[in-house]
C-alpha cells in the first residue's frame, strides 16, 4: 500500500510541477526550446533523465545479474553513444539552431523531401521508444500497487494515469517544465542507486569477494522446461562446449554480437530525436558541447552503480532465498527466474516495503521522464515541422502552440492505446526485457537512418536533399530487413547480430547518401550555412549579451545599495 | 556615467567563410583523432580476450579481472577523459581561430580614440 501511495503522490507531483513551471509567455520558442536558456548542469541532468529509461534503471542491473561481465556491455554501449554526439554533433547542431532534427535537415539541405522523410523516421523512432515505456508504466503499477482505480484493471490504470500525468506536464509545462522535472527525476534515480549501493556496502558486503565467489563456479540460469523450472549451465559463446563464468566474457555474446550491439547503441544516440532536441535548448554551441561532457560523467556514474547492484543482487539473492520464503518463491536454485526482479528484491531486502516502494518509484520516474521527452520531440515534429510549415504557414503563435499541445495529446493517446492493446500478462514475465529490446530497436533505427545522414549534413558540404532521403530510406530498409531476418532465425546462428544491424545498415545508408549526393546539385548558400554551423559569431554575441546583462544588473544593484545608504 | 568595467555595446560579431573553413578543418582533425582513439580502445577491450588470457582470467583484486575492471569502471572514466579532452581542445581551437581578443577591438574606418 505504501508503494501505491508513493506512486500516486509522484504522479500528483509531476502534474503540480507542470502547472507551477508553465511558461508565462506564449511562444513556440518557449514551448519547444525553453527560450534556449537552459544552463549546462541543468541540461545535462535533464538529458540524463530523458535518456535513462526503465531499460537503464532496471535492465542494466538485470543484464549483469543474468550474464555477468557480458551484461555490462549494454551499459557501456549506452554511455559510449555520447562520445560521437560530442565529437560530431552537439556544437554544430546547436549553432545551426532550429527546432528539431527534421527542421535542421530541411533547412540545411534546402529540401522538403529531407524534412518530410525525417519526420517519418523520427516518428517511427519515437513510437518504438514510447510504446514500451507506456507498457512499462502499466506493469510497474501492476507490480507495486496490484489493483486498479474506478473499476479498471491495475495495468490499464497505470498506463492511463502515467500517460495523463506526463501529457499534462508536457502540454502545460512545455520544454521548461519538462526540463526541470527531468533534471529532478534523474537526481532522484541517482539518489536511489547511491542509497542502495551504500546500504549494501554498510551491511559488510564486499563486492570484490562476491565477484571471486560468483566466478569460482560455472554460470547457470533458470530455464522453463515445460512448466518445470530448472537451473541450466549457460553455454560459453566464445568457447563452444565450455561453461561460461560470471566474471568472464562469453556469457551472452560472441565477438560479432558484442561488436554489433556496441555499434548499434553508440551510433543510435546521435539520432535519438528526444535527446538531440535538448541540444537546441542550450544557449550556445560551446554550452552544448560542455553539457555532453557532464552527461558522459553523470551517465557513467549511474551505469557503474547499476553494474555494482547487478553483482550484489547475484550474490545476495542466493543467500536470501535460503532463509526468506518470498525470495525463495521467485527463484530456482537461488537464482531469480526473472532477472528484472533483481532491483525490487534488493530494495525489499535492504529497505523493507519502503525500499521496494523506492525502487518502484525510481522505475516509474525513469519511464515518466523518458515519455515526457519523447512526447515533446513528437510534438515539435508534428506541430512545428508539419503544421506550421505545411498545414498553416501563417499560423499565429497561439495557433501554433495549440497545434503543439494538440500533437502532445494525440501522440500520448496513441501510445496509451497501443500499450493497452498489448496483453500485459504476456509481457510481465519479460519486463523490462521487452522494454530494453524495443528501445534497442529505436537505437538501431536512429543509428541506421538518421545518424549517418546527420553527420554527413554537418561535416560534408556536398550532402544534398535527395542524398539525405536516399540515405534515410536505405538505412531504414536495411535495418528493418535485417531485424526481421533476425526475428525469423530465432536463436540460430547470427540472429543476435542481425537484430542489431547498425554495423551494416549505417554504412549502407552513408554510401547511398554519398552516391546520390554526388549525382545531384547541392543546396544554395552552403557557405552561409557552413559559417552559421561551424562559426562562433552567434555564440560570442550571446556571451557578450549575457555579460552586458550581468554588468547592468550589477550596476543597478550597486545603485540601489548606494541609494539605500543615502 | 559608464562603469569602467562595462563591456560596452555588443560589436557586430561575424566570422568570414575562410576563417570558418580553417577552423572547421582543424576541428575535423580533432574529432577524427579522438574518435580513432575511442574506437581503438572500445574494440581492444573485447579483442584482447583472444590474445591475452591474463586480460580476462587474471585477478587484480578480489575476483576482478583486468577486463572486468575496465568494463565496469575503466571505460566510463575513459569516455569522460576523451570527451573532456576533445571539448577542451575544440573550445581552444575555436577561441584561437575564430573571434579572438583582437577581433573584439573596434576595427575599420573610424578615427582612433582620443
């Protein structure tokens, strides 16, 4: 019950923040980009809140719990994604300005085709990310509260309440409200991880000793053998025939699969619309670059803690199952049948019902902050790139804002409807593996279709609109075809690598974009756009203006002080 | 009366295409150099397993092998270092090649200040 109360308070708080921080001026710049005045630390925390979904909060510890060392590569791939963002995208993207990825590509390449194609790809990526988050919110409610409101089932209540709360936050608060709630949500997630790692260490638990003990015997996980669960040794993917060990590679991936996963995650981040849109909120390109440095530091700290919790869970659950009946019911031979229960079990073992509630709140926070960013990115794409540009080019600010808010409501309703159409009982045993898997598809799509075109548009003058369209279409087609082949192959051969095909699809997209660009005419005034994107004049103007404002404020305060003395 | 430290009204900031092109080429070298180091280290962590048994089976402290320590902690420190180095260098390049202190001073046809 305390978990349920915590979740209700959380949802009410999200709605209240939206009302309190809603923008006072009615402009699309404020609604979509918080007036481009979000500071480095705030934006870094908000990007982390946006980026770290349920897949990161519960999925990383679960992956380490189930596969040991190989489970850590998921987290490494998620964190690695920001290095290409910093090196190739952050500063030039911000300096070029605009509102969204389609807006950037449309203006940079002078092409309606590039704009409309990227709107389609962006919506696909957002939907692939959004639906599993809505599903996750329903399942978290089901696990933590266990009953619905107003005669609705628990799962439906969770999906509807969380979607409504985030919809309210985004529609009223716009980017400003979303930024602040995401930043606070990330800090709460980090606090929950720090608390768990600290109480586990304070109980006398030694991470190195636990690792030595876990690595001293072959890794074995429960498998469902026609309704009867039994422990089965995990085969070593690097050395067929040999057993896998917790602290050694081979528990989950061969070298090809590992490379494919890392490339997919590392390339995907630069094409995620809800993350890239946040860079437009920085005041300058230099601030956008430094924001990424902070993000890499904060996300790295988060993933280190997630890995430690995965190690602790593997050792502690085994001991707890021997003398705690409710843990024993979740395990076979001392190992959790659903690895994603690792975090809730740790919370309950070290914090009782309040600890379980804290973990449930953390999981829901991770979901809510990600849904908020995705809804806003989708609204920017529909409201700004389609409504304002094509449907009603003479729209007033009020009409454009109404369109943006309408887009938020429609996309939220669509994602809730799709989440409700999924039978939750078929997913509850997989949660959040299904979240992590679908999120990986979003990364694959973004990394295959958007990132190569994005990097070419920023770093290669000859990129053209038709080239970008060809690149996005090729990347999407190759990624979908290879992913479908991987699904059909199931467990056979290179199926795992086919499910993360960016290693192949991104070069195909880049090759198509280059070939078609060379055969078509580049847009006019590339020099002007180059100067805007790679020059720093606008940054310097912004810094100068900020200094002037500070000097003016300082002078006014001194005059006020002197006047007071007289 | 103006404050002595008042930076004055903002001068019209601009970059010429030639300056931007030179800075762009330098920044491209910085990005490619750092991405090469990033890719090399990221690829080396799993690939060393096949070449060096100690990398995945040796023990540094407790049951932690060098590869485990690198994957669990080292990679994140490495990502942060690469990002910090690249950002610092890129900022320095831009500061030096675009809009340096000399550009802040008024230029052109006006008479020298009395």
